[in-house]
C-alpha cells in the first residue's frame, strides 16, 4: 500500500520530503503483466507492493513495519517481508498461547496497514528437550485457519 508506506516514511521516520517524492515516483503507476506459457496478459497498474527481488525491498518493509507491536512475552524477527514470532516457555502450550495473544493484537495492525498474512505459508515449530512438554491442546489460528505444527521449516 504505497500511500501508507509514503506516510510512514515522512510522518513516522521523518524522511526528507524530496526522498519521499523520489520513492513515490519509483512506486507510482508501475505496470505489471503475467505470462503463462505463450500467453501474456494486458498490462495493469499496481497500487501496492514493491518490485520483488529489489535491494530496497527489505529496507522499505523494515521501515513500514518498524512500529509493529512488541510484547515482553514474545520476540519478533523480521527479514524482508518474512516475520517470525516466537516465545519461550517450559510448556509448549504456554508459548503457543503467548504467540496467539500477540497475533490477536497484530491483526488490527495488519488490517490498518493492509498487510496480508498467508496462512498457507504460516508454520508452527516447537523446539523442546522433553517430548512431554510439547503438547499443543488447541491449534494456533491465523485468520481463522488452524496452523499445523511441523517438524522442520525451510
């Protein structure tokens, strides 16, 4: 969402106006088209997102989400447009509850700033020394979608 990004760069991060205008011109009216085999779609203008694979993407995303809610019971790690929320506890259920609480606080933030969470790419992994402490009683939910625990992530 370009308007939100430009607002944050100027109002929250106090970026000089000439740099905000420079980024606005970079993002404004970017054309895209889709190619599948031998067919190409008509060009369309996009109003959200930045070109994938660009050097500036991680920087812009970091600035865009710098005001994300942080809690003392969880930690957040971010790189580019990937975010990991993690919690530590003797019991996996307690850690899961802390993460679920943090996610419930982040949902309005994601909605306000038009950030989309892809439940299909969301994973839950438990690290434990004792097998008996890693039982999750209820699934972690993201956008009303249960997240299945996995043994490894890529």
